[in-house]
C-alpha cells in the first residue's frame, strides 16, 4: 500500500497531475459552448434508462399474468409493454439523430477553432512539424476529442444513473440479487486497472505511426513528379508497405489488449448472469418470488453487469481523448504571432497611402534555432517607387531576409520598420516596427509554384475578393501574363490544376506576380519570382512595376544580375554580411555572369 502511495506521489511531483488538469481545462474550453447540446443528449439518455426500467416492471407483470401469478388486466399490461418499447425506440432514434447533428457541429467548430489556433502559431515553431502530421493531428485527434466531448460526460452520467437506479430497484424487491450483481465489480476493476497502462502506451503508439503514415502519403502525392522523374516508384511503394506493416502491428497489439479485456469482461458478465439465473430459479422453486420477478431480476442483474462494463469501457475512450488532447496541445501551446496592432497599421497606411510606405532595417542579426548566424548587423532600406535587390550565392540568407521583413521570423538583435514615404527612424520619419499585423501591407511572391487549383480569376480573387474582371486583366498585363491568358478558350476563367498544373513554370510565375500586383499592397516582395522568365520578359515585368503610378516599394531577390542596372539599390548578402553595392561592383557582377 505504501509503495502505491509513493508511486502516485512521485507521479504528482513529476507534474502528471498538473498535466491532467491542464488537459481537462483545455478540453473544457471547447466543451463549454456546447453545454446545452450535451445536456439534451444526457436527458434523452436518462429518459431512455427510465423507460427501460419501466419496461422491466411491465415485463414482470406480463409474465406473472401469463403464468397465473397475477390476475391484472392483460390488455392494459400488453399495451404498456408496447408503449415502453415504442418509447424506448423513439428516444433511441432521437438520441442518435441529435448525437449525429451535434457531433458534426461540434467537430466542425472544434476543427475551425484549432485551425485558427494552429495557423496563428509562429512559423519557426510550426515548421518543425511536417504538413502531413499537422493534417493528421488536426483531423483525427480533433474528431476524437469532439466525439469524446459529446459522449464521454453524458455517458458517464447515464451509466451511473442506470447503475444506481437498477440497483435500487433490485434491492427494493430482493436485496439478495444485488450480491450477484455486485460480485463481478471488483474483478472487473482489477482487470481494467492492469490493462489501462498497456492500452495507453499502445494507443499513443498507434497515433504516432498513423501520423507518420499520413505524412508520408501527403508528401509523396505532393511530390509525385519528383518520384516519377527519379524512377523511385518501387522505393516509395516499399516504404509505404513498411509503414503499413508497422501500423498494422501496433494496431493489432492495441486490439489484442482490447480483445483480452473484452473476453474477460464477457466471462465475468456471464458468471454474474448465470449465477443470478440459478439463484432466481431457486427462489421460484421455494415460492419466494414469481416467474415475472425472476425475469425482472435477471434482466436487471445483466443491466448492472453490462453497465459496469460500459463504465469501464469509457477508460479507453478517456485514454484516447487524453492522448489526442496532449498532441493538439503540443501545437496550440506553441508561441503565437501578435496581431494586436492591426488597426494601428491600417490607420498608418491610410494616413500615408498617397506617399507610400517604405522599409527600414536597422542593425539586424538573425540565426536559425540551434544554427549558425545567417546574417548580422544588417542596415538596409527601400522606399516607394524603388526596386531594391538582394543578391548573393544560394543559401546565404536572401529568402531569410524576406521572411524577416514579413515577421515570419524574429531577429535576435535589431529592428525592422515600415516608414512613411522616404522616412527612416534616423531622419525623423514616421515609422512603425515590423510585426505580423504589418503583413496586410505586403504582397509576396515566393519561390516555386504557389497557384491553387481553380480558375485564374478565383486565384486572383484570393487576394482581393471584390476584384473586377477589368482589374484582374490590368494586373495580368502588368505581369506580362495577359498575352497568353487572352489566347485561352475561357480567358481568366480557364482552369488551373493543383500546383499550377497546365501552365509552364514561367507562366505560373507571371500569374503569381499578377496576383500580388492585384492586391495593391504598398510593399511587394519578389523572391526569385522571375527566375523562370527570359531576361527580356523579366526586365519588362520590373519596368512595368516601376512605371506604375502606384507608390509601391519593391524588393527582389535574384541570382541573375541582368536586371540590377534598373534597380535603385543593390545589397549583397554573403559571408553573414549585407553590404550595399556600388555601380562598379554591379557592372562587374553583370559582366561576370
């Protein structure tokens, strides 16, 4: 006994109790808005229990009438029997309907809330997880919790009520039957206690392997072109089967524990039921009870035993909910981005939209977690109507610089600012610190294909929902995309497949640039966004951006120096330094290319 006390005391010191309390609070946060639905579901379950108990009493009277132990009205009792049966059926179907409706509603709301929570997590923290793993947790774990919220507490209340109401009814007519009904409880508790720990471990293992399998499938389908290009079909097919086998083994291990538990529980139930039947037969032979009362006792004894098993059966559900909540809390407890000054940023833009918004970087140093410094002590600026370039070898930090400007990452030292017009913090210009809220002022064209499945028009309206066809066409013209879009049979209503399928890389890049221009953001970031264009088209796109009357600040990253002589300033990022290039250095870079 002392050993067990020390064990639980140690678990509490290790923080297990705090962890459980935190999980319960986290689940309650999602459950509290559905208290009414949970209450209705619980009341229907309790009503079903009452109807079932009434049915047992009516059944007893009906048997006694048929066997001659009771001279009551057969027709009335028979009608009551039909009524309780129909009532139980109606309540059961109503509970099922409400359970389905509310369950889907709760599931959707929890997933929507979790989606928002996860999307607001800082990128550096979230990027540690594979996209397939995020989808598996968001989909599978969230559904497990929503199902648990709707069923766990109501069923706990219903089963407890069913147990004690049945027990009271048994004791009222013959307390000796309660002994048989309660005899199996200690055995069931002992068996459940010994299997819970194994089931919890196996359940977490199942979730882990399931997540790995989901992540593998998503990544494979997303990169099917690469798999085919390198003739890796057999390799990935083999990897899939290895994961499937691992998942099967873990699932079967968990299933074996459940099956063993179920077999023992069934054996205990049978033992209780047959003992109650034997005792009932003896009571009837001795004339202590009627046949109808014996039938009622046997039914209630079975109800008591099955209810105990149902209560114990909630433990695996609770384990699943606890494991799922822990996995989701790992995500939702990650550091969140701060959007607290969105209104201030919007007001800043409205005040200065005619003169435009520039950028100022002051003494910025950044290093990825557990990695070397990417760049340090960076000073740079860009103003409206300028095209500013960041150049340098691959992997030196050009994309990282754009992530800093977008506040996707946070520097270890220094600050970045959005500034009114040509202002900077040094010359007294009105400035605001960069933050997640400032992203509303940016349009960003990242590396790679970022088009979504749908039409060209729907892709454009992702960034401006009320955009007219004329506005879309104008943006396409600025990006030199209209020349091929207008030749399509359906024009801007032509379909784009997933990941820009159906268009060349260069066409997809121009569509992405057009989408960014349509947003009319005061700051435009192009990350190798013209790498698939020929030099003439690349220069034309950038000239169109510069000649546009809109006071836009444009920053480009590029490996190719062919457009540098039309840039206002060029910064070189190399060897952890960011330095401004003079005209001679730019000319030399162009001639050496």
